[in-house]
């Protein structure tokens, strides 16, 4: 029986990466949890909605309400997918009757605060120069950011004293005033096993950043990354996947920006190479000792952009699909459409090929290895009307031809799709 992992909140970049990293595992079943209507609702096949909203200042009462809400689902593990949630769940870890995939509270408390992080490591790792007051600044620009925060919310470059005073006055949280480091920034993704041994540390340069998220990264090798990772690992009780970020100063030294006790949203960079940090973390907290990881030695560039998922209300049990310029486009198999057809097979829907292919269709399907996908094949003559051969009411029709789609739609009143609409039919939670 698969062990159940609740990912909360499941719609964050971290929650979505956990989903992509564990969804095919034969050992774990993922359940998404949300407090609001977020993207996780579109991705997680199993989902718990309207959970209490947990944040840094949530009370014990709110934690108990959260626990009560998930009680009936027999959760084995909770994977916190936001810094404030991780911090709070670690604080009240003893209240849960399941395992929290997170380190001890002391580690979570240190890594949640930039001030506590810098104080803990100031004699061990190079940390940024902090200005106690605006009057102590000896050189502009400076950089300000919240002591407790994520995603670069509230962080910005300040170019003069008036701008600084205005920004501090407008802020509703404690802000750090620190030296501005204009050079390259790096994330180092790490993994510590359940014996406290650091077994993985891989650096990547954050080439392009949008809203605090690294949307373009490239592999970066530097022996100093491992040195810093080992110092952090020795002085904290990290467990499972975690990361830290550094930036180069004018002398080329790495200055610590932050440490997190969770995976980074961009840790898919490591997963592609072979270090699946969320899955490794799940095994780690399931008391399995991971001593090594196979990592493919190739260069990687990761680029991220918004992706679309859809929910459409449509009831069908038969799919009629064209062949030329639909399943086969420019002489190649349409991979997205084939994915959808296999989704239909999983769901028990009937697939009917309806085509006016002019050559030997059987030989063509055999050559393409498509001869066992279809429940029925309707091979038409050039002048035949496709709508005449569609018999079911609960059916959809997929064809590249607008005229064919329009005729089927007008005659039969069923839903029709071309190849550019397939995203509406494919459910990410099924793959």
C-alpha cells in the first residue's frame, strides 16, 4: 500500500515541484492541500480544499483545526511547501500524528530569519554587511529585504537616503539594510540523509529572476559550494532536501544570502540530472538511508515560464480522431495528441480513428506503431461526410480541418477540437 503524503500548500512552486517529482512513485500517494483556490486544484488528482491558512503567526488553535481537517485522510507524511508553513509545523510537530518532512524546530527557526541565519554563521561563512540604522550607511546603493520573507517580496535596491526612509516607513515588517552585491547569484541545492551526512550539493547560476523566482538557471561548478554546504550542514540539523543562496562580492568571494530548510522551486534542475530531492526526502523521512545518488554529468540550462492547465465541463465516452495533419503532423507523430489518447485508454473511453488517408492505412499504422491504439477504424473515401459515421451523442471529434469540424458541430451538436485545443483535454494530474 502506498503511503500518503499531503503537500500543503500544493499550489506553490515548491508544491508543484513536489508533485512532478513524486507523481510516478510506486511507494507514495500524493494528496494536495489548499487554503485557497490555487493552481494545485488543477494539478493534484487527490485534493483537500479549504484547509485553515497557516502562516508564521498561526496559533496552536489553528494548527489543531488543520489537523482535525485532515484526520480522516490517514496521512502518513506532510510535505510543507511554504517557508512559514514549514516553520509553524516544525514548532507544533508533536501535535501531529504523522511525520513532517522538515528538520527540527531550531533549524527551521534559524533558517526562517535572515538575522538569525547571519548571526549563527557570521564567524563561519562570509555574510553580508548589515547597517543597523540608515545613519550608519557609508555608501549607496544598499539593498533592503524583510528579515522573514520569501520570493523577494519587499526586497529592492535603494539608491539614496530619502528613498530608504520612505521604503522603511512604508514597510509593515522588520527590514534588513545590507550591502548591495551586484554580481552573480547562485543557488546550491543540497541533500542531507537521516544520519546527518551531506550527500549532494549542486550549484546553479540564477541567470534570470522574475518575482524572486529563478526562471533561467545554468549549471555552475565551484569547489567552494561544497565547502560552504558542509559548514552549513555541520552547524544545522538539516534533513532531506534544502538549499542556500550566495552572491559574489567585488573580490569574487561568495557571500551568504539565505538558507532554507526545504527544496527550491527550481530544484527540478537537479531532478533532471538524477537527484530527485523531493522523492529522496520522502524516502529519508520514511527511515530509509540514502548514501549516494546517481547524477548524470551533462550541462543543463533550465528555463521556466507560466504553463496552462484547464478544467472543462464535458461528458464524453467516445473520441473520434482524424489521422493526417492531426495524429501525424509534418510527417511526425503528434506527441501531445497521443498522450491524450492514452489518457482516454486509462479512463476506458473508446477511440475511433476516422480518416480519408489515401494510402495503405494498415501499413501506415504498423509503421508508426499505432495499430493497437484504436477500438475502431473508419476508413473513408475522399467524398464521404465524416458526420454520417459518428453515431454516439456522448462523443468528441478531433480534426485539423475547420470545414470538417464545423460540419460535425452543426450537424451533430457535439464538441469539436483542433490540435491547438488539446491542452483543454489533457489532465496533468493523470500523467
